C-alpha cells in the first residue's frame, strides 16, 4: 500500500542555517538512504515556501488563479515522501523516524489509488 508522509513546517519560524542546517540535511539524507535500502522509498522531495504557490480554481466554467497557499494556516506542506509498505503501522513507524530527523510534524495519509 502507498502512503504519503507530508512534512509539515511552520513558515513563520526561522529555519536552521549554517552548521545546524548541514547537520539536519545529513540526517535527512541518511534517512532517505535507509528507506531506499529497506525498499519502501517510492519518491520524495522538498517544496519551496507556500508564497510561491498558485491556486487554480474552476467554478461555473470560469478559471481563477490566486497567489499563496490554498489554506490559511501556520503549518504548510514543506516536503513529502511517498512510500510503499504493508500497512498503516509500518507507515507510522517510518513517519516517526521522519519526524525525528526532520524535526517537524509528519502527516501520514494512505493513497486512495494510484493512477
């Protein structure tokens, strides 16, 4: 079964820099390698801040495009992993590791299907 592990960040909080950022990125790279070695890695990536987002809506046949995130919230999606594991318990175990190395909350959601 495929799961999305969404990396949640608070964009209003300054992100680490310098040696602190380097150490975090090294931990994340090691975690990525661990998932690949375990055969659960499907895809993952970081995202730019939500102020670079464009929301596209179609209502009554009219398209509108607006800047910014689609939701008014402090937490934004900062990155994600797509993993393939046997069940939710396995996905949650990987999410616990992700939350530890990324030092942010991780949202876990099963895919409803893969196209």
